[in-house]
C-alpha cells in the first residue's frame, strides 16, 4: 500500500489558494460564478484554476497507476500557471518515484485562434471581452511556470516542458509512454491534436482526463472527444468528476 502524505493536502490547498478562502463553486454557473472565478483564480494567487475535486481525482489516478505498476510518465496539455504539473511532480516525490517524468505542454502564450468557419462558438468566445480582457486567453509564460515550480522546490530533471502549439510539438514529442494524460486545451482542435498524437502512447490501464468535456457554452471540446472515441471504437465508460471534468481508464 502506498503511504499517504499530509503535505499533499497542504499543497492542494496552496495551489488552489484555498488555505484561507473557499473555492468558487464549480457546480454553479452564471454571472456569480464568473465573478468568483475571475477574482479567485485569474486575478488571485492560485497556481491552478481547477477545483479541489479535480485535484483529488488526479491524485487518485496517479496513485492508482503507481499501485498497479502501469508504466509511463504523467502529462498535462494546457498548464496555465503550472499548478497541476507541480502537483503531479509532488505526488511522484512523495512516493519516492524516480523513474517517471512530468510533462508540461503549453503554448505559454495563451489559447490558439479557433477556425471561425468550423467552430464559430469558440471563435466568438475567443474574441469576446470575457476571454480577451478577463481571462486574457489563459496566457502564462514559461518563465512564470518555471518560477512556480521553483517556488515549491519541484523543478528538477523529472520535469519536462514542451513549449509551442500542440499541432507542432506533440507529433514528434520524445514521449514513449504515459500513465496519466490530462487534457486542458479548451478548444476542439487543441483537444483533437492531443488525442491524435498522444492516445497511442497512453498505457493500457492508464487514465485520460478531459478538463472541459462537460462544458458546452463556449467550446466544442466534447465534440472532439466524442468523434475521436467513435472513430477509434473506444467504449470504455466516461466517468464524471464534476460538472465540467470527465475521464476514462484505457482498457485496451
């Protein structure tokens, strides 16, 4: 049985900025949630904008693949300020794992421009005031992410960065196997690029987590996932983490 470290509980609260404040309600919607989200995450000190339920689920997935000996590294595509890759590295360190890496893939300059003809909903959101001025296209530079890793004492040789657009960096990325793959690319094409270029590297028994699968007001992420699963004949059941985040475990 893997040991449990109380330090990970502190780290989750620190990364989500909930040591002294409650998190916005991820199950809620509407204007109140947007105001709380902007204040707590984008304009606050949080290093990740995912709610605690997704942190807990990620930890459970990592510890499960370690327990079962599923081979491969850990990866997040779309890292913002680096909170979840930092947490991935912390889980490995807590359990004394030295033979797996954490991959952080991001443009480190924000979201890509959606194809307005194919994805008008995404294009409208991308150029809207909320995404442009409020969320600032979720841009965080590589220097910011590296500094956050250093702040927590977790920047070392087991951390690898893939800067650039997914369509350019993922096809030839030097990744052999993955045990946990977390997708937070927001848009249809970013999500599809991740699935097309990385799913075959996900070990049987490993986890594929899609952060925005349940979001349909401004993104076509779900359509990308559903089309990929249908095209590949993937029938493993998808499991809901919260209103927006879903995952499945690869069975074959």
